[in-house]
């Protein structure tokens, strides 16, 4: 009876943890490695799994961000035969995420193969195709929150609202082996309490072992009210400088929050003075999924949604689906708010907008989400004066803003508060965080427990969860 930490261990992306109870092998998440450039991502995500996919009985998915779900089509392609359990809205969102990622992978492979063919090099295969994505989606089984389900002879699963993005879940596994019972709680990504649209993360009381994310373990967010004021000031400053506002935003979660906030603060922020462009096909589809699950909203948003739709709330919102529509935005020199993916500027249409706008002093670039190490977004917020896009060196002259209070992740205070609701201080393992953030959280939470941050390949004995972590032989 043990847990093996295989991904998002002392780093943020690639979430993957293997729970073994008796003969049952349950995978918590199966995500992509992200950040560090396309070559590093392709190498990491193309590596064989450190286990036989056919030996996995079930996957439990916390939510639909690709760093948690993006390798599931590869898992199925490599022989996984079981079910993938997740919240119903997450199941629907995964179709959007998988198909978009598959199209990108197919397109990139096609482009690279044209070059490789001319050089006489062997052709490459995409990480997964649209056919692989469709096959993976057939393995999904959607669940409601707080509805127990036996997923193996010795494993009962419950999901609770994590408040991170639509359909995000805290995972609870009740496991038993030879009369020994243990309760494992995996936080997934915990939401930032008070966030627009969604409910706050669920507090739980009982656990023997807690796997908790630590993305913002080393800092506390500004208050929501301060962040709202800051966004209003950014728009005011941009209006005075006569430029455009670029917002790299994650297609799922952050984009929908921004649209909601622009509608809610329409008069206060002077939103009527702007033309808003939602320039992300995936974000457009994700927004439609959000509209299908209004029963998961918080009370304030449900009330607003019952009376209006986005089109009514934001009459100046433009949905740009096609590449031609996207390119037309680059002709606009002022008065545009451009929301585009990807959130860390590692791909998507935001890179084209950076190329066309980031060198102009009157423009503003606003980051409203986490920027992982080695990503283009991280380099910009750390003060890069030039960036390279498609081989061209481009000056960064636009005013750069980071509004950390818009994060969809709980901060240090929120993480500690969530953990402290557990009784009897269960064993705490920190995942999904950079080393510096994890060490800061370990220090901050010392008055309540001794937290540990396992590295990739380490294993926790569930029969003795406070014992030292064990290094696993890769050949075993």
C-alpha cells in the first residue's frame, strides 16, 4: 500500500501520482510537462511512462488543465484499458482540451516533417492525434460531487469542489488492504477563495494522508478588492496612453473570470470605451462549456447568469474564431483589449499579438496568472527587455503589469487554512510547486505539521505515512 510520485514533484507541471493498494493501481492525474521551450516539452512528454499503462486499473482526474490531463490520450494509446473518473463538467471540458492539443500536435508534426523531408531526416509522429483523443474520451466516466463510487475492489472514490476551474475536484480515496484502511486526499489545484464565478474550495476533516498543491506556497495574493482597483487603474492608464491592452490568459478558468469581471465592472472600469477581443478558439469553446454548467457557479454569478448572457453583459465583446479574424486585430492601434492564449505565452495567438504590439510604448501587457519557470511569460515579468519570436528579436517596450490577486490558485494563507481544517494533522506531502515555494510553505506550516516535498520517483508507505520517503528503483 503506497503512493509513488511521478510528476509535478518539486515542479509545477506534469501532475502524476500512482496509488497501489493490493492488486489495484490507481493513477491520480496524467498531465503534460510544460515550460522550458518546445524541444524540452516534446522530449519530456515523449518519454515512456515509468510504468506499464496496461497495468493501471483506473485514472482519477482532478481537472482539465493540460498539465493534469494532457498525457491521457498517450496513456490510452500505449495500452491503458480502464476508466477515467472525473467530474462531469471536467469530462466535457477535456473534449475541448484534447481536441485542441491534438490539432496543434498534428499541425506541428506536419510542419516539422516538411522540413525534415527536405533534409532527408526521418519523419516524426505527433504526441497524439485527434483519433487518439477521441479514443481516450471514450474511457471517461463523469461523476457528481460528493457521490461515492467504488472504482476497484478496495478503493472508493469521492470528488469535492476544488473551486479552481469549472469541474475541478479534490479527490478522496478510501482504500483498504488486508484489513488496513487509509483515507488519501489529493487537493488537485485548490481555488483562490472569493474568486469570480465558482464556489470556494471544499473543506474536509478526515484524512490519513494529504497530497496538497503548493504553487503559491511562498506568497500571499493581494486582496480581490485591491486587484479589482489595480485592473481599473491599468485600463485608465492604457486609455490615457492611447494603446491596446494584451492579456495572456488560460483558456479555461481565467478567460471566463475576466469576461465576468469586465461585465460586472463595466461602468466602474470604463469598459464601454474599449473593444474586447476574445481571440482563442479553445477559450471560446471553454466559455460555452461554462455556460452549460451554471449550477456549479456561486450564488452571485448564478443570479447574474439567470438574467443575462455574455452577449448582453458585454455588448463590445468580439469573438474571433478564424485566423483571418485574428490577424485583423493587428491593424488596431488603440482601444482594444485582446484576450488570447496561451496563458504563459508558450504558444497560441498571444505570441502573434506580442510580435505586433509588445514593442510599442503606448501598449500594456497584463499578466493575470501563474508563469512557470523557463516560460516566455516568466522571462517577461522578470524584466526581459527583448524576446525572440520566430527567430526575430523584438523589444519589450509595452508597460508590463502583474496582477497576482487574479490567480486561480490558493495562496500560502489559503493552503494552510485548507489543511488546518483536517483533524489530527494528517501526513502532508507537497506537490505541484517549485522548490522555493514548497520550502517557504514547509516553514510557514511548521506550527501545525511537518510537511514534505517528495521528488520524482519517491514513494510513500501508506501503512506508515510519517516514515521517510523511499527511493524507488526505476527497474522495479
